[in-house]
C-alpha cells in the first residue's frame, strides 16, 4: 500500500535513498568521496526525524516494510526510488501511477540515467528538450513531461 511517510520510516527511507543512489549514480558521477563519504544513512535519517515536516510530501510503498519512496513537490516528481532488492516487482510502477493520480506532470532526471528515462517513458513522460547542469556537478539533468 502507498501511504504518507512518517518519522518512524526515516531510517528505512534513508537506507533506500543512499543505497539506490550509490547503485545508480556511482557509474555516472564516478565520485566515491560523495558516494561513500558524503551520502550516509544516519544523517539523512536524523534530518527526517528532527524535521518531520520534510516528510510532508513523501510517500512510501509499504508491504510489510517500506520498499519504495516517492517525493512529490507540487506537480513534480522530486524523487522516486525502489529498494534495489525489490526492483522489477511493480513497486516503481505503482508509485508512478500514484504520482500521476496526484497530478504530477513533470520531473528532472540525469541525462545519462537511461534506465530511469526508459522507466518514466513507459508512463508517458517524454524529454522536453530542456536541460540544465545538476548543481555542483558537470552532469546534466533533463526535463521530462507527461
């Protein structure tokens, strides 16, 4: 089931974010200092626990325990991550359908993240031609719209 995240979900959300970002972004950014030094589970979890209001627009896919995370900002999908061990089980699709039902109409994705671009494309999102540098990096993000 998809439900609003709570502070009790903080450690699981942080774990999913950290490990999924490492798995997907390390090959693009090639920066182990960030992947293993700056991105850590504890500080992210603590931030959510200390500032539960940051979870206001975060939803989780909970099937016995949290397996996926969706962060919505207005009509934009801010983040969508599924635990690596539960990929290809339909969880990402359920989160996408939920986001679309919540009127999400666009997102930004790393230009080189072809797996994510293909995934979003299956739900009707297409690259618009807009792109910009991902802050603090030499990599571009591209806009995709429904």
